[in-house]
C-alpha cells in the first residue's frame, strides 16, 4: 500500500489487524495465499475509504450517481468475495494458529486450533490461553515465558498426538501461537530407533562369532594370508565397536534422566590422561590442568564415555608431534571440561553437523583413524541428560577445542563431600 495513502487515511483497527495477521501467517508458513490476502485486504480498505470519501459529496451534490460509483462498488464486491474465500482458506490451515493480546487472552483461532489444542468457539474467545491449557506441557511453557520453541510434547486432550509450538511477537504487544502436529514424525523416529536397536542386537552375536574364529587363526601357520587375516581382524573389531556405539546411542535416546551419583573428577581426569598416552604411544605431548576442586553430579559411566570420546578424537586427529591439553576449570555459572588440540582444525561449514550420526569432515581420514562416526553423537546425548552442552571452537590449521559446559546445579564441592564421607565412615 503506498506510503502516502497510509499517511493520508486512518485505517480501521480491525482492518489493520487482519493485514498484520495475513502477512505474519504468510511469512511463518511459507505459503503464497497470505501475501495475496494482504494485497486484497489493503485494496479493499483503500476502495472503501475512497468510496466513503467520494460517495458522500456525490450523493449530496446530485441525485444522479457519479460515473465512478458503480465501478467502485463492483470492484469492492469482487474483492469482498475474494476475501471471504481467503478467510475460509485461513481457517483450514493444517497448523493451529492462535492470536493473543498482550495479556495472552485468545482473540482468534482457526479450525486446526480447535482440533489440535482443544479450543472451542465461542466459549474460549477472550479467555487466558494458559488457563485453557492447564495441566499440559503448553501451560508450563507459557508460564515460563515461551522464549524457546516447544518441541515434541503431548497435544492437549490427545495423549497419542504430539505437537511443536512457537510463540512469536505480533503487531502491537500481541502474540501469535503456532502449533504443528508432529505425531507422524514422532512415530517415524520411534520406528528408526527400534530398527537400529534391533539390528544392532542381532548383529552382535554373529560378529562375536566371526571375531572369535579369526582370533583362532594364527597368521604364522599361513604366512601368505597374514595380511588378509590382520585386515579381517581389524575390520571385525571396528564393526563390533560400531554395534556397541549404536546400542549406546539407542539407550541414551530413550533415557529421560540419569541416576545422580558423585563423579570424582580427580581420578577420572587422571584416567583420561593415561588413556590418551596409551593411544598416542608417545607421538604427542599430553598435558592435564585441573583448575578447580569441584566434582560432578551425574552418571560416572556415561560421563567417562563422553570425555573419553573427546580425548581419543583429539589423539586420532592430531598429527605426530602435536599437543593435546585436557583442562577442568570453573566458569562464571558452572564448570567446563575441555580438550584442546593442535590438529588440522575443522572448517566452519562442518561444525554445526559434527554431532550427527556418521557425519565425517574427511571420510578417508576418519576410517584410517579407526573412528566409528558416532562418538560426538554419544557426547551430545550424554550432555543433554546432564543439562550440559557441547561447545566446539575450531579453525583450519590451528587446531580445535571441544568443551563440555556444566551448570552450577551439577557441581559438588569435592573437599566438603570427602570430609562428610569421612565423618560418616
């Protein structure tokens, strides 16, 4: 709509709200029709305003209709008909759309919101959305401010359906709630998890048998087959490790919490250093810096697995003569376990995808090093269960830093814990 018109005419508040809603839904859903709605609504408002402006003097000055009168009326009726069709289409969107005012009172919602969120017309118009969603995941999310999207939660009133919800700013102090049915994606994800877990279990036994028979074969008995037997043993061992990692991932994905235990960091860090030195076999300079006395609250087995993955990756991907530094230190709001290496570095384009299953920056280098491509996925899931996050910093040719950042709720004062244990002992 031309700027000079906006400054010359005062649009009705309801029309302005519809304009904003059409544009917002069009942008959020990526469809074309809301943009058409905006244009049509704008044109209708222009015509109606012009008609009100011109028709009054026309009728007052003469009993004969002005030539522009019929043309304006015909065009207005045509656009009004189109708007009715577009409004009907808006009501049939597959995603739930709810318009809220500044106090989160429901102003408008489409048919999908009735089905997916359980809203009813006209009963729920004007009511607070959090009250309507009481005792659901959406209620807690709204009460906490809904700053982040809510992913894969049970739909209100539908225990077998799942939704993803987003609350976006809209207009003047208003909000737009978008909810999408993700039940089919949840089912597909569960099928994938079950398939991976079942296949991994089924592969474990035959791989164990094959590896056992290979161990019985002595290369010295058949020297001409020695290289073949060595390669078969190495690949059999690697396949077994992939199966074990897949089973670990399947367990972590279905696990909702960990049994909290005290994880003593001093012996754990010493163990990690020994593992790194054994894997390196003197090819790297490995250092350990313990700058805090804090222990962790969590699963000792899972945390050792996550930290060990980061340390072994640093050894595998750092050239001979490089440096690897393991560090445990406090931060402003928690603590951080980090592994610094002077390796090849990782291009920025790859960093965001490093925690995906089997994702490799360099396939040939990863296979040569013996990695399974699942280590960082395991790290990510372990940290999620401990309310921690993985931070990756890297620059090509200058090495990398992989850090596990823990919140203060996961920290224990090791000195106080040890003293208390001594008193009770």
